């Protein structure tokens, strides 16, 4: 009863603070680092579009003192976000960085969301199509200010949710929401807006949430997708907007 009451009434910032405290408090915990070459022997199973939609398919891929199939949602979120922005990377490279900078309780509790998005900061990536150098601008948005205006120009979103609003012990989950472009409502699985007459279908930007634990979710905005994901059972704790921009160099 006490756990249920606390879980339902503790504010979002407090949940994240507890994870941050645990990260600092457990930073001394050693873990057996598995070399990248050893990891390469694991079979990574991706979806047809390249996204990782179920982290359990990562099997026994090491993640600190845990496994990526259990605690690697942060690494999967980074990987999927980059893929959605047209930047290719290896899941093992993401894990290598997150192991050094984001683990909570040696990886047993996954990664701290604010450190996960640190992967994008102060580094350059290569656009898979143009082969040009790009950077990823990362902007954390307070939950009270999450609205359509704050995602203008965004290419992807990293979000963290409390898995069970009735029990904090179920932990948190980090996921990526990517923009797939402009599509037709009926074709994307989004319910047509009320008031549309004569069977007409409007165009809208389509956003997809990956590795949700229940299949891919589609919506007209990241907020819409998270609303479908939470559905009164979970709640959003963290929201970070990602924007890809070119790196201009002197000729």
C-alpha cells in the first residue's frame, strides 16, 4: 500500500533524482568490461527497416554487469534515434560509451536518461546518404513545456517513462521516437481526425516509437505517441529533442 501510494504521488523529477543519486552512490561498483571484438560475436537481430524493436533479441550482449536484453534500453534508444536521423552506427559502439558514462548500479538498473543523451554531445557523425559531417543538437525539455512548438524542426526524440505508475520497483524505460516524414493518416495507422467529411484523409507528420515492449507505436507527434504508450499505466519522466544539422567547414 505504501509503495503504491508513493509510486503514484512522487513527482517525476524526484524519480529521476533517485536514479541520479543511485548512479553516484554506486559509481564505485566495478564491472567486467567485455571488449568490442568479443561483443561482435553476438548476433544482432534487427527489424526489416533496421530498427531494434525488441531489446530481448540482443540476447546475452553484455551491458555492464547486466545484459543489453535486460538493461540496454538506453543504448537501443540511441541506436534507433541515430538510425532515424540517417546516421549509421554500431550498437556495440553505443554500449561501449554508455558503460563508461551512464550506468546505474553497475548496469543492473540500466542507464541514467540524462547521461544517455550525453552520447550526442560534442561529437560529429556522418550522414549515411550524403556522407557529410553532421552534429546532433540535444535539447532537454521540461515536461510542463512539452508541446508541438517545442519539437519544431526536431528529427527525433529520446524519452524515458516510468513503467508502472503504481509500482516504482518496475523501473524506467528509455526509448526513441523518430520522424518518418509526411504520410496519410489512413496509411499510417493514425485515426483520422474528427470532422473530416466525404471520406477525405489529411496529411500529417508521422512519428514512430521503437522498442516499446509492445510493438512499434505510431502517432502524429511525440506527445501523441507517448500518450498512446502510457495509456494510464505509465508516465513520462524525461523528454529530449534531437535535431540534426550540417557541420560547415572552410573549403
